[in-house]
C-alpha cells in the first residue's frame, strides 16, 4: 500500500478468498482477514497475510467443516469492490 496524498492516514487492508470449486455454492469472495495500517505522506508498506487451512474451510451439506482441493481466488485490497482476485491452487492434505 502507498499513501500518495499530502496527509497521514489509516488504511484497512482486506483479505478476500473465493472458492469457485466447492461442493456447495459459495460466495464469489468472502472477507477472511484485515489489517489496519498507518501511512505517512509518500510512505509505502508491504502488508502480508498468512493463509491457513482454517480460512479455506466451510460447512458442507452434512455440516462437515472442511475444504476442497482446487483453485481459490485470493484478493487483497482496500475494499471489496476494487479488489483484484488472482487464482491459487491448493491440494487438500497439503498446507495452503
């Protein structure tokens, strides 16, 4: 993130995950984390999120809390409307 303005400000950086290949219909993107950062004028910061297995899980039709192998769409940004989603593949049984 970078502050291109003339004043210091706070930004809430948001992590979204979408699961288009789940066994049940899922939202296109779900808010899965956020971090609030302070930026001085002209300052930039790298914001990192650790994606753990828990963030990929959902309750299926049998109320089993699990996740499916396949492609997940990951996006990081300041709001849900403008976030750009990118595909990432994970296999169940391996760490995301």
